[in-house]
């Protein structure tokens, strides 16, 4: 068993870390307050290939593995979780689905522009009435000749405000429930697509998150990914992979909070000495770092299993469940260690505390992760 990163992964981590430190971190506070990502930052990340890490070079991707992708997610999210989720939804949920289930022609049409840095993708599964229970999707795609007509509405679509394509899930045969769900690539500039303003949120405020209504949107049959009726399976496969990215995001947020707190406790003096000298501070930080290291190993295990085409479903769910819990605990305790200053917007741990919470909710709540993990334990 090898716990070390290989040479390529180490070089990749250095690149992500340097970029995050120099380009992302200085913008994080301003983007959170503006509730918008800096468009130039997105362009720089696209140019450096951050939007195509685990995809083949034949499609314009970087040809790297899922460990490298997890490293990118950790390092970028350490500086700014909003930038992290932007990459994650695009990579795991949109590109991951097209890459795994698209035909060669579809990959050239819908994957290539998204991994070569031209376009951005998003993922439309959740609806007002269908969250954890994705089987409750009501959006419909009616076949008419050589095309489909889509009607319905999707909520909480990350990247939806500026993405070019969505991987959308709709019922092609409503009688069959999940077996009647199909997946479509829908260009977001198509006639009948209506995109709302950003949904106001507690954290990851700079990320784009919108409601998208589809009214008589016509897409050619070519845009259907997989067979009719395979949509639910495709959605679940995308989410299983996506959980590795979100778990890595949670590790990044937690590590970022620890790093900021260490700087602070060495400087801040009370009772005549730096608060880092108190055993409580040292023990708390020791416990936090141990939990973050454990979470990171769970992420790497799931990513390594995915690289090896093994069954990573439970491992990804465990990683997300554990890492998101760690991120919430660690950021809360970091705020506490920094006292009143930790609670102020001047210091980044305040933002990290707000950002951490969503990792327990999106791409399957922690309760849903427990359903997935216990389901793999053959208890019944
Ligand atoms: C910021 C943000 C970004 C998002 N991005 C996307 C995106 O890009 N694309 C997309 O499709 N969706 C996206 N989502 C949706 C997200 O995946 C859902 O919010 C999430 O799956 C939970 O669904 P829900 O909010 O409807 O909560 P609900 O399903 O209503 O859950 C409410 C509570 O009930 C619990 N619960 C539900 N069912 C069970 C059960 N069987 N057993 C035990 N407890 C249960 C849940 O764990 C939770 O605590 C995003 C959401 C947010 C907030």
C-alpha cells in the first residue's frame, strides 16, 4: 500500500497550490461579498486546464487521474470554496456524465468544448419537489419525430448563470418512474430556457446557483445521452463520482481554516503569551489536523479506486460523509480559537465556517450518504 503521491501528482499539487495562493486567495473575500466569481479568474483556470483534469487528451483534457482532480479541488477550495464547487460541478457532474455515457460523436460535440476551456457545463437534476428523492423529477421530454420537447424547471443549478450546457434529467416515459427518465445535453442559449437571478445563500456565495425554467425547449435526438430510460442511472453515476470532488472540497475548506488559525494563534497574545502556548489551543489543533488527514486519506482511497475502475460508490459516500462533518466541526472550532476576530468578516475563517455547511447537503445529504454506505453493507 502506497500513501505517497507520485511525481506527477506532486507537481500538479504544487501548481494548484501556487495558483490558489497567488490568484484565488486574494480574490476570495471580494468575490464572497460581490456574490460573484471573478470572470478573469475563471478564464485563467480554464487556460491552465483546471476544467478538464481527468479527461482524455484526445478531447482536449489534461489526461490526469482522479487523485490529481481531488488535489485540485482541495487546493482551490482551501483558498475559495466557491471556485472549488464551480470546477467540481463542471468536471464531475457535467463532463463526467458525457464522458462516461456519450458516444464518440457526442463527446466531440459536448465534452471537447467543455474540457478544452471553451465552455462550461452544469447539472440539472434537483427540482422544487425532487431533492434527496431524485426519483420525483417532474420535468418531461416528449419525443416528436427526430427531436424532444422539454418542459419543466430545475432548482439549485450550480454554474447555471454562466454555463453553456446543462446535463438535464427529464421523464421520457412518466409511467415508468425512474426507468422512464433520460439524460439530455441542453444548450442554455436555446429558445425557451429562462435562467433566474442567483439564489441568495449562507455560503459559497460567489458560486452561481440558479433556477432554470424550460418551456417547450427543442433538442435534437442526438443530444440524448445514453438510451431512453437510462437517465436515473446516469445521474446516480455522476453523483457517485462527484462526491469525491465535494469530499476533497471539504478537506480543503478545513485545511484552509486550520492554516489561517495557526497564523493567528501565534500572533495573538492573552495573559502575557501567544494563545498558541495554551495547551487547549495545541490539543484542539492536533485533533483537528488528525481528522483532516483521516478525511484526506478517505478521499484519496475513493479516488484511487475510481482510477482503478473499482467499485468506489461506498468509499466516495464515506469520504463525503466524513470529510463534510470534519469541515463543519473544524471551521466552527477555528472560529472559537480565534474568538471574536474569528467571527468577523475581516478574517477568512468566518467565510470558511459558512462555506463548510453546504458540503453536508449537496450531491446527497449526509443522511443520504448513510443510506448509500449502509446499503453497501448488506444488512438486509
Ligand atoms: C448551493 C447548492 C448547490 C446545488 N447544486 C446543485 C446542482 O448543481 N445540480 C442539482 O441538480 N442539484 C444541486 N443542488 C441540490 C442538492 O443536491 C439538494 O439540495 C440536496 O440533494 C438535498 O435535497 P433538498 O434540498 O430537496 O432536501 P430534502 O431532500 O428535502 O431533505 C431535507 C432533509 O431531509 C433529509 N432526508 C431526505 N430523505 C431522507 C431519508 N430517506 N432518510 C433520512 N433523511 C432524509 C435530508 O437528509 C435533509 O436533512 C444544490 C443545492 C444547493 C443548496
